[in-house]
């Protein structure tokens, strides 16, 4: 299968670019400097020249606070860009797999049940709103495209949540960690596994990918530090204290039942994949 990965310079794009060829796919990787997805003409030219079977869009403006202060950029990248890709993919007969986020959900009001793919969205901030609008732009273009929502992504050696936590601990820097935000971490390797299965099955529509279980940012960090044999001073804070101006959902766990049915297995618990990730980095205790 000929696969084009946009946003390949990011955490997930880089992991997909590395892992998908191991399944025998012919992968072309385009980072932001290679293709600006906010330029509709450039997107059309690129897809017309490359003629991929599948486009995986990992390009995003994912800085939650940055989206709030730069709304034009947020909507250009997270809404308009996916729309350009969807239309161009349809023109060349390709499927677009667009990566979205759990932040399309509000997660407040005391909710403690995972969100299904067809639950109403209610984003709390411009990042979630722009990503929700991007989903709609992709699905509006036709039935051949799919949206894959992921939550609390980690992987790579610098980006995401886990690697900076470990780097801070190694440098002896204290951490401020949220204790009242519930979700489920997702290893980039798991996203690749789910995406490969969805593409093989010819899946369409909205799907969810994360690990099994749920946790807080505080407990995820504590487990990462424990596995890596590190320690540092931790200050526990609330969401309102850490992010007073741009709210995050209190609870955004994704329902995985449809994904697990497709895969024929339960999703691996988050702490087990965290260990696997750290072992890949050579950071876990042995």
C-alpha cells in the first residue's frame, strides 16, 4: 500500500514513518517544511504527483494554550488543512486517515464513563474546537475517509508527556503535576497498530485508540519515574491552578469497544505499554 504521512516531523508522524514500512507499506513522509497543509493548491499538487492509496494526516497545531492565542493559525492547520487533504484525497481516489484528539470532548460535570465515538462533542477550548471542526471537514467530504481520535499521546525521545518528565527528573528539576485530570495514555506504537488494522479492514468513520484503563497525569508521571528509577520533587496542583485561562477536560477517557472488536482483543493497559516504551528507550529498570 502506498501511504503518505503528513506532519512526519512530529511525534506520531515520525513513529508511523518508522513503523509502517515494517509492515511492507511504501511510505512517503512529508514534514511541515515539505508540505504546508494550509495551502490547498500545494496539497492538491502533492497528492496528484504522489498518487497515494492512503494519506495519514498527523499535521496539527497541538499547543493548547497556543491555539487560544493564535486562533487563525489553529483553524488554518486543524480545520482547513484536513479539509484540503480530504478533498485532494477524494480527487485521486485515496483514503484519508485523520488523527484527532480526546479534547473534542468536554469531560466536565462529574462524568466518569468513557466517551463513545458517536457521543456529542463539546470542546472546552479553541484547540478542541478546531480539531472538532477538522473532523467534520474530513467526514463531510465523503464516506471513504476515517478519523482516529487518540488521547495523551507519548512516544519518541523528546516530545509528548513522558520524555520531558524523565528529562526534568534527570536534571533535578521539580515537577508540577495535575491530580484532577483523568484520561488514558496512548503509546504511538499502539496508534500505529490500530491504524494498520483499520486500513487493512477498510474502516471508515470515527474510531478511538488508546491503551486500556484510565489514570491521572500525576499517576502516569509517578509510574514513569518509578519504571525509570528516577525521582524528583513533585508539587500536586489542580487543573484550574495550572491552566487558569485555558481549561482542559476533567475526564476524557475514550471508549474502545468498537476498536477492540475490530482487533479481536483488549487494548493493552497503559502501564504495560509505558514499560515497553521505556524499555525501547533503554530507560526502564531491568
